[in-house]
C-alpha cells in the first residue's frame, strides 16, 4: 500500500484554514459588491490555443497542459501517428494537438477576455467584474509560490479613461477609499506599498537604448531586479542581446531616485527622444493626480513610482501596478494594469480594460505569519450542548432547534458519553460556550451556560442564553 500524499505545490486545507480563507474571500467580495462589480466564473480548463502566446516566453512554459482523454479509443490507423507525436513530446518541451488540446487556466484575465468576446452582445459596457477562482502554474514550489493557488481579480473593460486606474486604486464610496486600502485595512495588513509604472515607459526605455525591438527582453530582465539584483539583471540583459551602451543607459534610468514627482521629472528629461516614453510619464503623472484627488485622509498605503517594475505578462500596455507589504518577507500580494486591446487577441478590437488582482494565498500567509486572523474564526460552532441521555437528551434536542432557529450555530454531542470526554471535545474544537441540560435544568426549564473563555457558569433561561450568544 502506497503512503498517501498530494502533488508538490498543492495543499490540503483544514476546517480552521478554510474558515480563514473564507474570511479573506468574504471581505473582498463585500468590497467588490459594494463598489458595483459583478461576479463571474469561468471553467478550470481552457482550450490550449486560448492560453498559449499570451503570457510571454516564460509564462507559456508554466502552463499545465492536459492530455487528451479517450486515447485508448484511438483507431488502429491513428496509433502510428499518435506514437510519432509522443516521440516529439518526449524529445522536446512542447505538445501537439494530437496529445493535448486543453490546459488548466494560468490566470483569470485571459479567460475573462475570452468571455467578454463570446458574450459581447449581452454585456453593458463598461463591464465591471470580479472573479475568485483557483489557477495553476507549473512553477517550482517555494515559500509563497504554489502550483495551485487562488486569484481574486477586479476588472473594468470598455473604457480608456485613466480614471479607471485611479478608481481601482481609489473608489468613491461614502468616504473616498482605495480598493486595495479598503481590503488591506479590513484585513489589518500593515506597511502596504503600491508600486506603479507604465509599460509605455518601459517601451520608451528600449527606444532610448536604441533597441525598441528588444523591449520584451529588457522587460523580462528588469522584472527580476528584486530577485537577482543589478549584477544579475546586467548579465541577463547581455545574454539577451542588449549592447553595453544600452545596459549602461538602463542602469542610469533605474538609478533615478527621489519622491514620485522627482522621479517623473527626471524620466521626462530622459525620455525626450521617445514619444512613447513621454506618454508613459504623462500617464503616471495623471494617475497619481487622480489618486491624490480621490484618496482619503486616512490612507494607509504608500504609492511609489517604481521604474524597475515590469510585470512580465505580455498583454499590459499602460499603467502597471504591484502591491507588497514590508511587514513580511514575501513576494507581491497583488498587481495588475492597463491592457488596451486584450480582447483583440480573440477578434474584438479596440476594447480597452484595466484590472487588479489579489494574491489570496500570499495574503493568507502574511496574515497567518503576523497572527492577524480574528480568534472567532477558529470554529463555526458558538455553543455545544452536553448529551446526558434519556429525557435530558430530548430536552437538549428541543433547545438545540430553538437556538438554531435564532441564528446561533449550535451542535449537540451525539453520544451520551462521559462528561469529561464531551468537555474535552468542545475544548479541542475551540467552541466558546457549553450548555449543560441536566435533570435540574430540565425540571426548572432552565439551562446552565458555561463560558470556556472566563470559566464562568450560571443557570439562565433560554432567552438569556440567546441574548448572551448573540451579543
């Protein structure tokens, strides 16, 4: 018999962990619903042609392909062709349609774009949607990086206004609060930093270096600055065909410091020979201006122009965003950006959009490491009734139903076991209250309520129990 295990990069979630994850999901869902976003779900798998070529060279390598089912039903005439295709797969890191035509979704944005194109006649634009589902990547598992993990996205498609960028940072509702700030404030995440940049500025860097055709190579290398430092980036730029003069110019640009306005002013001077680069600077300046107008006085997160921020996904075209917390050593916990023609990949031209994403699993890890989950999430049961058997069991069952009818999460121990065993069960489950419906309580039509937190125990009426547990 083999030892039970799960695939590397995946996890089981215990009841307590699921409740904590639901706490995150529910917090974000409430925010999205309040801001007028609509829920959406798409299939776990997509056609391989939908996904390939959308995430850049490195992203495409991380797509989990699904072998075609029904291979055992292939006709004899197809077996020779199938064997030849399998030989190719074994020799080279790619698969052909004979072997695989589908893949697990890599993110939520490309499936969203596919959905918009397929349902364009049913939607009212601008279309605002949020989506919370798992995605899969054939990545090397490490801290904060999994092969199966959840994403949570919010997108606005069908508008080119930079107000959308600012709104996804700062959306008006009662007070002027940022979606990220609202979420991280409710989740109590400290030291949140929102980094912003523009893909147009990155294109401008390539133009200033005299190699606009190598913009993606420059972007991919720059995106690794936090991981491998300048020496590593410089080496990779050289390997990707960037000249020594170009590398020196990139180093000079990355070295620009100061506050946001100082950085933008310096970049404006550097980008004088690049219209695209100047457009990128203008977009960043306008987005920050909108943000300043919309942000509230109790804004908790810091917004920083980060020239090295690249976000390697191919479909971004304008302002890009990444969120980190300096309270824990962890990768980004959110990100997104502007995509001017994402739906054009599927034949619907000229439909611009912008979106942000929350990294649910990393957010979970941060909250857990900082011990910020509310204590009451440990169990869903508010009170357990001890089972004394006989007539007392019937009295307890009637009480149980009345508690549940009052909206109180309650359970009864199923067996009339020893009292100590039942109390140990309640304590191990983390149930905060226990009701003891014994002979005296049944005769007086009362209940003994024990508070596990304080140790206090008192005999009260059912109405008093309900009032206490609902408080």
